[in-house]
């Protein structure tokens, strides 16, 4: 039996959702630190250049989760700047989910007559006439979302438009990756400070309760467990600056 049109649509939706829910992709999205709607000036510039460069009244940098499309930057020309182009929308209204799921650019020149998007509510409700979107990739090549431009009338996009938008997506991806790396480094530094503070408190407590050598023995054991180091030593500094070893472990 041949599948019906409804069955084909249901299968297409399942394929899209499976792509959006890939665990590695969701981890990469969380690592951006941008899902709470923070605005980044560098990404705003990317959106502005996309709109101006392609002659479109709307451009967005979007992240796409397994539940919604999250604009992290947008440039909107008058008179539509008051519309909610900077707030997340559900996947039912998302064009960009198709770019993510297909892992490829999507060119729509006449949205109301394009079978891929004509039934998406945003086509009718927002009056979308044309769309051009390219994948926005993480360093591990997971597709995080898209950089896209929208027109409210049919629009014929050319090859140069696609190249320019792809270049801008690469700029946006670099900015997001740098922010994610800086965020990870900051978290790692904070954790290191917290570990040092905990160890110092432990050392002070042990020194109060135990003699110097017993405290050193326990510190050596604890440091080995916490840091995974195979060579650990604790020294006592004399008033004159000389160091005396109290305990050590060499493996």
C-alpha cells in the first residue's frame, strides 16, 4: 500500500524532530549560553549586514532547539520593527527548523506557493513572501540553527546572495564558538578557585585538629583523590623560608 499524503507528512515531521533532538546537537546548543535570549552585539551586526547586503526587510540569527526557534539577533526594517521578531516561536511557526533538519541551505522565493512552507502558520500570519536560510554550525559541525533573511513579497535570490549569507553565518558561528569557549574557561577557573578554597579550609581544619604530620598525611591522600595526581607532597615553611617535607606520595 502506498503511503497517503497525511502519512508522508507525519513521517517528514518525525524525521525533522529526530534531527532536532540529537543529543550531541542539544549539548552544543546548551554550550552556547545563548538560549536565555541574551543579545550579542556582534551577532546583531551580522543580522544587520545580512539584511542590508541582501536587500531584505528582515534578517535573523536563530538557534533551534527541539521545541522552539530562538532569535539571538535580528534586524528589522520599518514599518515592521514593532512586530515580535526577537521572541522565540514554537516549531510550528519555524522555517529555520527545516534548514537544521536538512543540514543545507533553503531557498524559498514564493512562500505562499511553496509546498515546503505554505502550510506553516507563519507564512500566512506573518505574511512571509520569501525566505533564504543557511546552517549555523558549531565547531564540531553540529547545526545549531540558521542565519536567514525574509521578505514579505516574493523575492528571487541569486547565487551571490547565498554566498554572502553563508559567509555571514561563518562569522556568526565563530563569534558563538568564541563566546562558548570563554564561558567554559570562566567556569573552569571558577571551579579551580572553589577547589583551592575547599582544600585550604580542609588544611586549616586538619591543622587545628591534628598534628602537622598527620594533617599532611591526610592532605596528601585527599589531594591525590581530588586532582588525580600521582605525585603529591606537603611541605612546612619555616619562618626563615626553608621548606621541610611533612608527607609525600610518589607513584
